[in-house]
C-alpha cells in the first residue's frame, strides 16, 4: 500500500505532494503500531487506550457505504487476490475491503499487476485464472457506483483523498511481457511432450518402443524393417512388446527386430501387422 501513497508516485505539485506525505505518515504510524503490538504479543487483542490515542476525539471508523482507504462515499465491497510463486514457493494474499470507485480500481489493478508478474512461475499458475476472474468481478461492481463524491469530516482513514487510478495491467508492458514469457515456456513444455509421443524418429524415442510403427523394405541384401511415423501410409507393422529374446514374444508376433534402448542391453521388439 505504501507504493500507492508514496510521494514519489504522486504528482509533483504542492497539493499532491502534501496529500501523499500525509497518507504515508498515517500508513507508517499504523505499521509501527502493529509491529509493536506483535512484539508485545498483543496483536489482535483489544486496546481501547491505544485506539483512542490514534484517533482524534471526534473520529470514527468507516461505515459499509464508505471507502476504508479514503472515507469517501459511495463504496462497494471488493476482493482482490495477489499471488506470488516460484517452483514450490507459493504465497497468496488478498485485499478485501469496502472501496470507492477510484480506490477500488487502484487496488484491483495493483493486485492483478503483481499477480501477472510474480504468479506464473510455480504452483501459483493454477490460481491465476481465479485472480483474473476476481479482477473483472471487482471492475463490474465498481462500475455500478458513482465516482467518490462525499466524505464525512469525522471519519478516520489512511488517506483523506481517493487513490489515483493506475493504468490497466493489461495495458502495461511489464505484466504482459512476464505473462507472455511464462505462457510461452508452458506451451513449449506441453506441446513438445505431446508432439514427441506421436513422432517415433525423434531422439527421445528408442527404436522398438511399444506402439511404434514400421515398414518392410526390399533391398539388394534382403528385406529390412525400418521404423517410420505411425501416420505414414506405408506403416504396416507395429511393436506390441519389448522382450529379452524372440522366444518371449506373444503368439501373434509376425516379425522381430532389435530394440535399441537408450540405456542397457539391446532387446527384441515383437511386431505384428497393423
């Protein structure tokens, strides 16, 4: 959240800078308060005195129709998941709050941007479709309400002003490039496996694997059996077993040939007519 309110991300005019400094100060105060409570083992327990010392005497918390970030109304409930993963590392978070149209758009876009950059690289890939779905659900809900128009002076929030809405993550180069690279790697991995399983003359396959296909070729030194793709119209034989010798082949075996296994001794491929 500090990224959203930091003065470096705000406009350079005096008013924008003053607003950003005020919001950053409130956020730092809240962070220090929670950090101290955690060190004391009191995080999550009621602390009326500390709560009163943080709020002004006339301050109050937000109502459901007010934004939890800036206090402006109208607001609606949003839930924006964030996902970070790398191989087996997986971390999932969620921004769940009442937000005005501006703050809700900003939080939803920030969450999806982080997910598209950091979520593809491990187990998080399975949760990215849900994150994209939640993003569009948030956008649809936020479009039904008006832009923030009213703020009760007595409400106490992180910022007194709505967040500036960042560009859509689908229009930024970094999330799109990260997503494209991840999807390309996944596609190459999936399709290279599937293509390898149907082509029997690639290095990943061995001569004689069960299910591979052959043709009988007449040569000057006698008939030979050579391996070909099963989709070839010349394929007339198929390997039904790989054994340690001809005598172990099934009864329906018509021919046998040498099965050159990548590692270990040579075996016998048992062939029958297709």
